[in-house]
C-alpha cells in the first residue's frame, strides 16, 4: 500500500510541475523565432537572449503577463516584441518590420488579455513599441551597405 501512495504522489507531482506554458517553452519559442530571422552565429556558441518587460524592464518571470522585448544580447541585433498572457496561455511573437500588422496585434492583445492593463499602461506599451521600431530602423540604415551608383 505504501508503494502505491508513493507512486501516486510522484505521478501527481509530475502533473503539478508539468507546465505547458513555462518559461523554458517561451524562451525556446523565442530562440526559434530569432534563429529564423537573424543570421546564424558563426562562432558556434549559444547566444544569450535578453528578455525584458517593456514598461518595467523586469526580466521574464513565472506566469508572465504583458508586452516584452526580446533580442540577442548584442549591439547590432534587431529587437522583437512578445505578447504574453500566461492566464490564457497566449504567446505572440512579433517582427516590427511589418508595423501595421504588429500594431493591430498589440492593440488587440491589450484589449483582450486578462492582464488588466490600465489606459496609461496601454499608451506606454504603444509608445515603447514605436521607440523599438525607430531604433530597429536606425540600426538597419546604419549597417546597410549602400547600393553603388548607376
């Protein structure tokens, strides 16, 4: 009888800790997203991903709910946006190069998520997203190779 209780506890513990929307899964999806868009790392080491909440600058926490920026930890990397609502197990990763589509998705997320954003927070998220878009644009212009004259 004691063995059955021990096995049951281990099984229950496994179910309790088995989270389908954990930080590890979010980070893996972000890494996959970055790998699809940025150049592969020629040095062979795994690059560090920087993930911070857009308004508070806090790092990714358990049960996140908000708008996050994420990028490779490097001077010339593009920054992307993650919309995370752990209550609804929602994760949307956005490339701001398609700004109209990204802004539509952000506005919809801010209105429909269960995070309880205030109007002030919504405004700040939009403002910070535009700052990131402008920084990405400057980075692209700064490091683009100009076309030769015709």
